[in-house]
């Protein structure tokens, strides 16, 4: 752990932390660009770095991107990322009341505190979960993967049948390539480049970046409804120092909510602030007017979002299970660096993982200070026209994909993935189950093959308590969702962050 | 929308059938996993088609960007289509014209097509971007992007400077 800390404070690591946070804040602040898009676009850049520095930079982009969304939410009432919808309710109300600098500084402070508390949770919870997962055999892994698929399928607002359908289509797509059992090419149609399957990062860039370029191009053709930037107000620091110490309970409640929801797949930064905000309204005893510039409401939203980002890293590193689209891209980045997320990663590369965790803690501290003192200067990016963004996101998507393996075939895979993402969006089939299936599909098939050769009957598998618990919870969740139907209100349909 | 959904699910079913036919040729237990998936996807497709048929008289639920696309005017859709074609053609053109020329042209056309009125400004930005990235790819990232005449000149120039 100490070696990890020392690695995280080298000048390369600090540069990765600072660079990642600033890039992330800029990406997040621009409406239409998301944290996931930022991470996916910068994965090829991490090849120039060691894996730990690359991961730290991507962590910075993730955290910074999520916070950056609050800048436009507060200043022009347009959430930079869908995660900042709740922030826009309270933050923009503050801005309209002439307290824009205070709203920005409070959002940055809350985001930083949420991230720091989550990073501490990551540092201590991940090794525990990882060592528990070391005892997993193929039955537990298969059951855990089924549990992960189920939780994503059940939690999304889109119809259950279409989520299930998307998951199976994703699983079928990743069977293209070499068969893990007998090692012969499967469904490759004679194309040699398909022997190793589709390049995961190329697919993810298609899903999250190039498709977004098309959406940006479409939006650039419509009249711009961008609101006026409200940026008046006095220096926020005195009020910030007065307010923050009085809201410790709100910070702790929101951070715990965020970390807990982050650990669960499918409850990402988009849904978390709604839940945290609802809890705050329920338990807050200050008689604040929520929705009209409530300090506690803004703190609850921002703290929980950042804590959720940290929380999602726990299952990602310890079990290899992504909880959101951004976490899925993280898995792709790790895989490209030759690292397989899961319990063995912690056992084999503890220094690398602790470097990343300490780096994540430090970058959140940096984000806090940068946000409080300098986030206002990022407001200039709100003026970048959408057609410029569309053009350069398209160019970077293609060039970034090519740079992964210096291979034009990957570019065509990425373009195919773009068409697929837009097609499924038009069909109202959520992309997250497909992404989960594409990432976890090969591992699932591998574990099923091991299970098939190691266990002769279902009875033997049912003697493994952890596997039974995962399967039972999966069945219960599916049953609950079927009984409850699809009616649920208060939370938005799953969108990418 | 109904026809689009029907055609889409039929296409997925056809894809699953093609894979299923190939999976039949895989020997022994290795075919079980893909064949199971093919069967489930086919069953899922039939369910989705049945749902689409049952809901055909209901107004289509259009969310976010899809509703923007439906609401777009003819010229707007044409420009969007041209944007897509431009960037799909870009990787092919890279091999023929080289990085600097293709990227400069693609970015200029893309910017002007989507709303930039000042063509010279768009061209200047695109040219600067292309040359800067050509230099970065050659000297920092070591990415062998397809080279044309201009790229070769630039590479020769950089190596002369370095030697």
C-alpha cells in the first residue's frame, strides 16, 4: 500500500492526475460530451503511459467529467452530463439568485469531498471483496455474472424484454472469433482480422464517441436553445467556510448512498443523485426550500455523484464487473494494457492497483481545489458551437481507433458499432446490457466451459452457497420486476454519463 | 416506425440464423453455447416482432435524439446524411490521399456543412490541426497513418531537422 502511495505522488502520476481532471472537467462542462466519451477517446493516449499512469488519467477524466457537468448545469441550466440534472435544479436557482460563484464552489467542494470519501472506501473495501472473490470457482463466477446481467436488465427503465434481448444479442456478437473450447475460428466468414474477435475499445468508441458525434451533428442543425450564462455574485469563500462544516451529516449520508449505489451495477451517476436528493429531502431537518436553491440539495446531489464514481470502481477492480458505461470503458482500457480485471489482478499486481487507488484519492483532492478556485474559468467551453464538437469528436474517434493497433480494420469495426448503437437507440433498446454482454461475454463463456468440464450435475453446483445466493437474488429481482411491471417514476431513462 | 422495427428484428433474426447454420458445423460440446444463444435470440426476435405488431396502432414512443431526427426538415436530414457519409468515406480516402490532405478536406467540409460560414477560417483550422497531428503522430505517438505526398515531405523534413 505504501509503495502504491509513493507511486501515486511521482511527478508523472501527479501530471496524469492534474491532466485527467482538467480534461475531464472540460469534457463534462460541454453539453453533449460525456465522461464516458472522454474516457473512450483518451484510451489510445494511455498507450504512451505505464498502466498505472494511464488508469490514473482515465480516473481523473471520469471524476472531472462528472463534476464538469455541473458547471453548465449551474451557469446555463443545461446539465453537461445527465448526472447533473439534480444539480441544475438547485445550482441554477442559486445562480439566478446572484450566487453563481458560491454554487460552483459548493458543487466543487461537495464533489471533491464525495470523491475523497469514496476513494477511502475503495482503498479499504476493494481488497476485502477481492480476497473474498479469490475463493470463487467457476460456479460462483457464472452465478456472479448472471447476477450482474440481471441487475442491469432489471434496473433499467426500458422494457424488461428489450433489455434481455439486448443482453443476448451482445452475448451472441462476442461469440465471433476463436472458440475458447477447441480454439478454432467461429463465425469469422473467412475474415482473418476477426479471429481475435472485435477490438473491445474500437466497439466502445463506436458506441459512446462516434455515435455521439452524429447526435451532436444532428443537434447542431437545430436552433440552439443554449441559455444565457449567469455568472454574477460576490466571492464565495467566506460563505463556503461557514456552510460546509454545518452539513457534515448531509455529506456522510450522501457519500454512503453514492458508494453503496456505485457498487451495484446499473445504478450509476445518473440515478444516484435522484435517490440521494430524495433521502435528503426526507431526513433534512433544516426546513430548506428544495428546488429553490437549497444548499443541502446541491451538496446531496454532488457528493453522491462523486461517491458513486468511486463506488463503481470497487466491483470493477475486485470482480471485473463494470457498473456503468464509463466503468465498461475502464475495463476495455485495462484489457488493452494486458490486465484482466478481477480478484487475480489484486493478487498479481497489488502495487499497480494501490497506485491507482491512491492516485484516485489525490486527484479528487486536486479536483476539489481546482473546482473551488478555477472551475469558473472553464465556462468558456460553453460557447463552443456544436458543429465544431461534432467534427472533432468524429475525427478523434477515427484517429483514436486507428491508433489502438495501427489497424484500419478496427476503424471499420468502430463505424459498424456506431451504426449498431444508433440503430438500437432508434429501436429503444438500451445499450448498457449490450455493452455488459460484450465485455463480460467471453469470461462468461470461458467459465461455463470450465463449469461444464469440472461439474457433472446441477446438484454439485447447488452445494456452493455463494453461487446459490447470487442465483437466488437474480431470480428474486427478475420476479420482482415482472410483478411490479415497468411503472416507475422519478428517475430518468438510462442515459450515458 | 412499425415497418422499421419489423425490418430491424427480421434482420437480427437473419443474422442469428446465419450464425446458427454455421454453429451446426461446430463439433461436439463447443457448439452448445453458441447454439443456445442463437435459439434465445431467435425466440427474442419473434417476441419483439409480436410486440411490435401488437403495438402497431399505438403512437410510437420517440425519445431524445430520435425525436429530433424525426422532427428534422429535409435539408437538415440531407446535411446529417452527408456528415455521416463524409466520415464513413474518410478512412477509405486516407489510404488514397494521405493523412494531411484527407484530414484537412474532411474537417473543412464537415465544419462548413454543419454551419461554419467562413470557409477560409474552417480550412485554416483544419490545416493546422492536420499538420500538428501529423507531426505528433510521427514524433511522439509513432502512429503510422497512411501517407500521401505531403506526409512524405513532412516526414523527410522532420528527419532532416532531427539529423
